[in-house]
C-alpha cells in the first residue's frame, strides 16, 4: 500500500531518475578502483618475492660469481614479470577509459534526448 501523496511520489521518482547516471558513475569508479587495487597488490607481491629471492641468493651463494649469476637470473625473471604487469596496467587503463567514454556517451545522449 502506498501512503505517499502523488506529488511526493513523483518527486521521489524524478530524483531517482536524475541520480541514476551518478550511481552508474559511482559503480564504474568502484570497479576501476578495485581493479587498480588488485593490480597494485599483485605488483607488491612480485616485489616482495624478488626481495626474498635476492636474500636467499645472498645467503646461499658460495662465491661472488655464483651470486652475480643468481642475481642476473632473478633480475631477468623479474623483468619478464614486470613487462607482463606493465601490459596489464595499460589494459586496465584502456578498459577504464573505454567504460568511462561509454558512460559519457550514454549519459549525454540521454540528457540531449530528454532536453528536446
């Protein structure tokens, strides 16, 4: 049963329709921030793994040449991971930009349709 006056109900409905684009933008922003946080978490994990592996290499090295070889191998592996992470960052940015562009296009088309 609806106890609200008709004028007030129409005001509430109009307010919901007016705020719908902002709610969509909020959801879009939350998704982008979550993806970025997950990316940063993975990157921090890669750096932590590199640091631990370097400490293990120092403690296990028998001579300076073996340490250099181990450090070179660790650095090459980290560079490969870093390259993959960089490509992932570009993909995240491109995805977020595409979603935002789509939101702007949809919102402006709806606003221009309602204005006419």
